[in-house]
C-alpha cells in the first residue's frame, strides 16, 4: 500500500489546481483519474480554445442553494491570480468579449501549463485508474484501485458533474458523497441547447446555422446575447445562459428584435412612409428569418404608409414573443455544466472539507455551485481547487 498525504480523484481543472497547490506546500499528492488523458473538458471547451476565466467573476454570477458559499473562495483566489499564473508561463490569450479570456491558439496550451505546474510541484498523476473501494479507518482513508492501494489523510473529490459523459463524466462524486451521508441537491443539465416541438422544428429547420441577437428571459432573469438556430432547436449564448434559470414546462420568452420598440415601428410609417417593414426588419434580422416572418405577415413588403396600427402592433407582439415552442434540452450529452450537486451547507466554505467525514473534501463542479456561461465555471474550479489545496 502506498502512503501519501493527499489523494485527489479527478484530473480536471479543480483537481489539477488543488494538486499543485497542495504539493507546493510540501504535501505528497497523487491524482487519480479513470480517463486516459487529463483535462479532457479543458481541451474541448470554448471550441477548443478554453474560456479559462472571466475578469468580472463575482458571487452574483453563480447559482447555489447557499448563495454565500462561493464568496470566500472567489475572494481568496481571483481571476487576476489565475492570469498571473498563466502569464508566468507565457500563455497567449485574447479577450473576446469584455472579461472573457480565451487561449489564443489552443486549450492544449493551458493544459500544458497545469501539467507543468503539477510536475514542478512534485505531485503524481495516475491515469487509467479504476477505483474499487474507498474506506475510512482510524483517521486514514484507504483507496483500493487497479493500480494498487493508497492510504491518505486527505481525500479530495474533484470528479465534476454529469455533463458530457463521452468525456468520462459520471456520478462517482455524488456516490462518494452519499456514502458518508451527504445530501445531493437535484441535478440537471445546464448551459445546454434547447430542443423544440416537432412541428416547430420543421418550421425552423430552414433557419439552421443562422444567428441573431435576442433577449431570452425566464423566472425574472434575462440575457441579451446571440441565439443560434440548429437542426434540433436553438443554441447560442443567450439560450445556454437562460437554461441556468429555465426548466422544461416553464415559461420562456424570446424577443428576437430587442432593439425594436413599438414606438420605433410606428415611427417608420410616419417618418419613411415609402419604406417597407421588410426593409426595416432586414436591418436587424438575418434574411432567412425575415423570409420566415413574411410567411406570417404578407403585408411586410408593402409601403409602411399602407399599414394599420393593428398590423404594426401584431408584428411587434410577434417579434417580442417569438415562439420557439421549447420541448426540453439536449441533456447531459452536450451540457457544459451540471446544476445541483453536493449540498454546500454540509461543506466548509473555507477549507472545502466535508462536515460528515473528516479528511474528505469536495471541489469544483461536484458541488452545488454553478456559474453563468463565460469563464465563470473555470474560475470556480481554480478558486475551489486552490483553497482546498491550502488546507488538505
């Protein structure tokens, strides 16, 4: 049996950060992962360029049953702290939208930095490792694996959620938490594309591949960002964001022309009577979408002077309440994150140690902490991993 100070299960963002942090403190650390490669979700995120943080990350950008839990870690390890780390390694990165930082070339550049830190710190990485059993005895934890048995004082669960099972996601972390009596808050796929009902899917199929700026709102929260039509429904930043707040069966409002008001449409008739509303919409929406709308409003190509108040109001209502007929989501298969998880009321917000089992820690996505789209979830991984690494 190999005796170490810390065993971390999960070689993703939070696990790698925790491992290097603890090992730099002089701890003997082993990271175990069942995959054949570390950081698989890092490599595929952000279209292969990884949106690794957001400079504006704050507690308001995170969802949890306990909204205060994330405050301490986010304060102790800021986005600037992570930027300082990658700057030391000379990572080339770009700010695509305000605050959102992406690798300029490839997410592999970022993963290489994390693995270099792991090597420099002296932590050990063991891939292709299957966990058979975890047993807690006499202030030690015994982990039985296909690569031998390990005894440690601190066991860190950094196994993530259920999102993207093809990358190796599983419910292992939740099972580990249940084993010692933790409450698991209901989990569901989030930051995920929305599917639409069959009839509407057929109507919208011709729009597949086009995008437009919209406002999506549900349960009192709204996002004005692009929406992308797909052959299964809708995706894009606005849609992914709203799935943190919307569930199938609830009301979902889509305004496909949020910069057009009823007053501005009425002003068209008065100020440019010879102009058609088709021409007006073409300034705001893709041509194929305007063609779809013309199917509902045959008068769109007429001079605006010929339209009535009722017609204009009807058009405005249609745009402001565009019905995508949501059916559900694409589920964990394409979801970026898992909402819910280990109840944070049963985990220390300072050390990330379980209140149910001494020496057991939970970090990253396995916890009931979910960020918005835009680098926030990676910042949570870095922050929670760093803070736990200071205490294991």
